[in-house]
C-alpha cells in the first residue's frame, strides 16, 4: 500500500492481514479493548481475538469464534445454526471481558460474558431468537412484524459497559437494553426510531437503515444511517427515544438523501454509503465508506451538513472511490472501509474492500 494516500494526518501505518494460514476475507467489524483486537472476518463467518494488538502483517489469532480453527470458514460452521456458529458476523464490541457480536444473517446477537478460552466456544446468551438453533428474521420469517424480542439483519452493537444498543438494521430501528442481558431472548427495554416495538414503517427523521451506533462518555450518540447517506447525532442519548437527532452529518435536512448530496464528486460535507462512526477526543471520525475515506470533525458538528476538518484515505476532499488510485488496486489506498475503532491515538480500520485491517497513528 502507498501510505501517502492516507494523508498527512496519520503516521506509522501498516497492514494487518490476519492469519497467514487463512487471511481475512471482507472483514466488516473491528474493535479494540484493553489492547485486545477483535475482528469480525465476515466473509469467512468467524471472529478473531488477539490478546495483544498485532504489530506485523500476519499473526495467528489467540482465539477463533464461529469455527473450530482458522482453516474452517463455512456458514454456521458448515452445518446447522448453533451457539458456536456465525453467518455473516458484523458489528462487534468488547470491554476486554464481555464480547457482543451481531450475527447478522442469523438475525441474532450473541454474548460471551467472559473472554473465551477456546476455539469455537459457544456463546452464553442469544438475543433476537428464542434459542440457539433458530435463525429466521423476526423469529417467524420474512414479512413478519417485529417485537421487543426479535431482530432482522442486526449489523451493529455497542455498549458502555453497562447498557447495550443494537442497530436492528432490517427493522429500521435501534433496540436498547438497560443492562447487558444474561438471559436468552430477553425483550429490549426501549426502542429508538419507532413509536413502539411492532412498527415497521418509517419517517425521514428516523434512522432509516441504521448500521452502527456509538455512545461516548458524555452520553452523546451517533448513528450511521446508511440508506440516506448520513450520520444522525444526539447531544443526549436519552433524547433519542423521543426526539429526532439534533444534528445531521452528511445532509442539510431530514428529507435530503443524495449520494454526495447529488454531487458528481465528494466534498468536505458529503457522504456516500456511510457505515460507521467513532468518537475521538472532542470530535468524531465518520466512515465515508462509498468514498473510501474517513472524515474527521475536530469538534462534534453543531449544525447540519457541517464541513469536515480533515480527511484520511484520500489526498483531498474531492477524491472518492472512483479515482485512479483506487481503481489501480489494493496496493494504492483504502477501499470501502466499513468500521473503525481507536485505542489511544491508534486508529484501526476494517479496510473491507481490500480484505485487510489498516492500523495507523492519528496526528490530531
């Protein structure tokens, strides 16, 4: 990779490809906690855990979840759905002990309440399904109404160590649990984006295709709302249960829904297929996935369609995915990064289109 394309705001960049025996395939989830690195290797239906942040291009994982070892890659371990299998794992969260994974294509979320110690270790708790062997959308199947207990294509998860938020993407809502559940099929306590748990219709001021949710120590919330090419920001997460977001990142108003705000090229304030965001210091990093870049806002925006302070992944604000450096292949730049996480001043990017993780140091 030509690390110059990441821009002037990062340094000491390197590529991590996972296991040399069976490298990453389209990893969509990444999270760091207590120097542990967790990666949802989505294309191969497994989650990797490294007890220490890798420093070389290849390093064998300490633990593999979803498969018996690094050589196995089948959906649901090549068999039926179980407490130890995945089908398209995506969002991931951990505090170094508890692990929460959105098992998207099994329409459920799996929870381990202690750090796993062996490959393929079964989860302790399942949400969205009544047991570990069912995996239909909203339990009853496609077209069925949701409830406080069901999930449909959940792609994002987040916790502050006490409460749990699930981006229930296919149901166009976010479920909230006051505490991280220790019981299977537990109903959510509250819902964001809908007036009740059974509503499926949506309004433009609601999260329409929420892919990730993050909450910081100030109780500020950001939701990557992919379908309308925007991120929704609340100054107080408690208000999300009853009020539209205070600020829209990427669009001028709730009805606007254009890729790059209907522009031919990206800009300082436009987004294209945004899938994640990450609070950092006093500001926010926003994954502009379709433009193969990450936007940095030095302070959290206070008005709609604010201009970003800096860009990571492109040389300037006008370059997007369809540029020469990206078209030339994986050695040139980021390509469709889906998720990001930080540990200290280290930025870790799931560079999904390039089937790898990019690790770099922020200079902000």
